[in-house]
């Protein structure tokens, strides 16, 4: 199993989510992490929004990796949200986003944060992987897709 799959429990995978915009998406992500990890939804949403103000976390190809740091978090946590309708995300290619991996890291994380973002970027850069993200129908299938991915050196 890869690092990403280890920090992505099935409970944090949501398919066909309705989100009106980035702000709404961050609020929904906050609620998800509040339910699964006990962090205040508003704190999570604020952390994601603060990072987004520094520049878009949209990668292109309909993918975004919003991320934030949380004090009191002991280890990185993730969530994958597939949107029913794409939303604008200021991605470099100008395309709206429908596949979102939300990454939360401890307030003091540095190298681990960068390694996880690197692995996510590599994962999402693979066309075959992106196509499977769209095709998967169930949460268990999505969890398996992430678990079966292998980093290519």
C-alpha cells in the first residue's frame, strides 16, 4: 500500500458530491474531517481557504489538491471528493475541477507534506489513473484504486 492510501480511509471518500464553489467545497471537507477526526469543520475550511489564497491548488485536467496545516493533528489525513458537477478552481489549464484530494498535515510537517504532495501530483499526472477516477462507481472500488497505485521511479 502506498502513503496516500494509508491516509485515505473509505469513510473519507465521497462520490457524486454537490458543491457550488470552492468555499462550499472546503466547508463540506471540513464537515467530513470533523466527523472522521474530531477537528472543527470551520478550522479545517479556514486552513484550506488560507492556503488557497496563496495560489490555486488546481493542477489541471480537472484535478485539485487543496491542502492545509492543522495544529493538534498528529499525522497527515486525506479525503477524496468526486464532484457531480465541476467547479471553477483557477487551475493553470483554466478547466473546472471535479476530482479533489484534500490533504491535511500537522502544523509542524515539512518534508512529509512535500513528499505527499509529490506523490499525489505523480498519481494524478497519469492519464490511466485519471480515467479510472471517473469510471469507478463505488467507494470500495475507489479505495482499491488508490491502494493499488504504485509510484513509478
